[in-house]
């Protein structure tokens, strides 16, 4: 009887020990799970392996937008005003040359000349006129400023602008060609003749003095068909310009 009781108690003890072992084995993964769950916030704070672009602060953007622009480049300096031609740069004419320039002088139209200029009051006939503002044109006759009218231009008004030397160079057709331009007066006639022989006649209406920078004299005048002659004055400084204007008349 006692032996049977002892066996029952031993069996009961073995069963209880097995139950405790099972419970302990079950609790261990649960504790691990709880510990892992409690550790999730720390794991979430780990920087993921994804490239992030930091946000631009509003203050930085504003500072960039308000950055002053660089100042514009300085304009190039204005060219100095034209210096007056000094006496030493021009061969002053002799008395004999001035006397020759006071007599009638006849020219012809070489290749390249667009027309001839005749001013009987100056004693010049068919001086070649070149459609060029170059030094070569001035040294070989009369320069027609290309930006201005020609006598045959199809326009409601015209200003045929011609420039010539007051002294020029000996041995060329520019020499003393406009030496006596200051002697022209109202009523004197100016004649232009093209290479086909067509004549364009004008009558002097005004004479005045300007500065070398007064480019307005090359512009057209409303309702007028004119020719303008220009040369330098006074001798020998040539710091001003003589302007002679003549209006078109029926030839």
C-alpha cells in the first residue's frame, strides 16, 4: 500500500516537473519577443540606406533671392572730340597757287566718279564726286556722304551732302577745290551732272558755320530738295565748318 502511494507521488512529481519545463520553454521566446518589441523604437532610429536630400531652409532661399546682382560693365569711354588740324599738317598754299585756284579750273569724270560738280562762282567745272566718305575720295575730288541723298533719289525731299578740302594736297584734284567756298552767296548757282549727262541745278539760299560734331546738317529738311557743300574754316586751324545750302531749281 505504501509502495503504491509512493509511486503515485513520484509520478505526480515527474508530471509537475514536465509542466514547469514546458512553461519555462514557452516563456523564453515570449520574453524575447517582448524584448524585441521594446527595442523597435531604437531600430527605427537607424538611418535607412536611402539617399536623402536635405530640405533648403526658407531663410537660405530668401537670402539667395535677395542677393544683389553684379553691377553692369562700365561703358567704354567716349572718344575725344576731333582735334583741330594744325597748320604744320597742311602745306599752306603759296600766293601763286591761290591765284591759280582763283582762275577757272576744268576737270573730267574718271572711272568711279558718280557725277561732276560745277560752281561757276568758284571757277570749278565738273569736279569728280565719289560716293564715298573715305580719305581717298576727299584727296581725289569731292566726297558724297553715302548715307545722304543723291540728286536722283526717289524721295519727297533730298539733301545731297558733299564735302571737299579747303586746302588739300598739291598735285591732286582736291587742292584748293573749296578754297573760296566762303565767298558764295545767295543766288549763286550749283550744278550737278551725272555720267549720263543729266543736269541738276540748285540756287544758294543760306550759308552758316557749324562745329565738326553737328551731324544734323546732313539730315533732310521737310519739303526741301537741296544740295549741301561743306569745307573747313578758318585757315589754318580748321576747327569749324562752312555750310552752304542751295535749293533745287528748274534747269
